[in-house]
C-alpha cells in the first residue's frame, strides 16, 4: 500500500510518500533523492543517484544530506533497500551529496556576511 499524502495541518502537501533509508523518516518523494544500484563487473554494485527518477531497477530514497547518507552507510541500508549483496560503492553519491552540502553552506555563509556588513 502506497500512501499518497502526509497528514498536515494545512492539507496542501500531497503526493507520493517515501521513507528515507538513512533517517527512516517518511516524507514526500519530491524532497528525497532516488538512488539505484548499477552492476559493474561480477557482483560489484555502485549506487547511482537518479534525480530524474527514470533509471531502471529497484530504487531507494534518501534525503540529500551528509547526515542521512552517513546513517545509511553505517546501517548498511543500501544493500538491503536495493536488494544487492555486499556493500555497494557510494562514491558517486558521496560526491553529489557533499557538493550539495558545500553549496548550501556557502550560500548560508554569504548570507551571513551580507547581513553583518
């Protein structure tokens, strides 16, 4: 059963609901990043971000934050969620989430500089 809306006080937030494999919080799919496993070689898997949500295969959902990514890696959630054996390589995802976090931090710091000036 797929739930299509979160209970909210305003009732304006509707859409598909998914669970982040890092923090295990349920939220709208639009707020999460879909990832899929791509096979490289014999039983070697790489976790690939799917921002367009069109890649074939079983997908998993993750908040695009370093905290949720590290929790998912620590809990070995990618292998279970994507139904692959072993620990898949998350380097591409580390790079994407890390660059997004650095960008948001730079924007916040530049906003702080403008306010104090």
